[in-house]
């Protein structure tokens, strides 16, 4: 875990999709790599750390799970929580192998691009439907740029040193040339 990673930081693992039926069950969409894992962390909390849903059992639905929660709420209450993101503390996630990391651990890392001084920091990791992109806040000017998170564009991720290397960061930060624009 990088020094910028906080073990108490809340990580989104799912979202409430609303009630299922009238017996108090709730629909949950999992964001974990193995969708069943969302139910192995115990109580799922909101962005403030307040427990929202403690799964007792879960069964697969079409694109979600149907969960029997410990909390007793009416159908209208669960429907009112539709869209609520479900979190767990970072410390509850399993440890990674030496060459693995969680995307969340990249946030806050220093970005180097051919020099001894950081050129920026990873602000966020975005995914707009294709592949992951690192959103980098530049040290000079404070603008942000998106860089494809590929081995070619980001060849070094060193959590122990609190850094990533993007050799061509200036290419991503440069404004488009007049002839490069798609009109």
C-alpha cells in the first residue's frame, strides 16, 4: 500500500438498486472483481461510514444480487436508498501480491516524466467504458490530463516509492494541433 493510501479510506464495492419485492429484500449491484466478494466484508457502509446494509444471504439476479439484509426496512425505504454507494474500509480488502495493486492505491501517487521532480499527481482513475485512464493533476498550471493506463503509457507503478512513471506525459498535456482536431 502506498504511503498516500489510508487503510480507513472507504472503497466503493457496490450500489443499492432498490427493493426486491415486499418482504424486505434489496437489490445490490456488485463492483468487485468476483461479484460474490461484496458479501464477504460484513456491514456495507455509506460514504460517511454509517452502516447501510449487512448481508445475511444473497442470491444472483439478472444483473445484480437479491440480498436478505439484517436491517429491517420497508420496500419504500430500500427504494429511497436506490443509488446509494456501498463502501468498505480499504483495510478490509485482501492483501495483494507483490506485482499487484488496487486501482484505488494509485490515487495520490506522484507522477514522474523524465525528471527528478514530480510532474504531477494521480488525481483519479477514470473509466468511461473502454479502458482505465489515469487523471493526472499537473504540478505546473494545475490542469488535469487523461493518460491511458497501459503498460506502454505507464510502464512503472512503484507503490513503495509512491510514484508512477509516464515517459510521454508532455504529449498528453500538449494542446491539440489545429490539423489534429476532428471537426
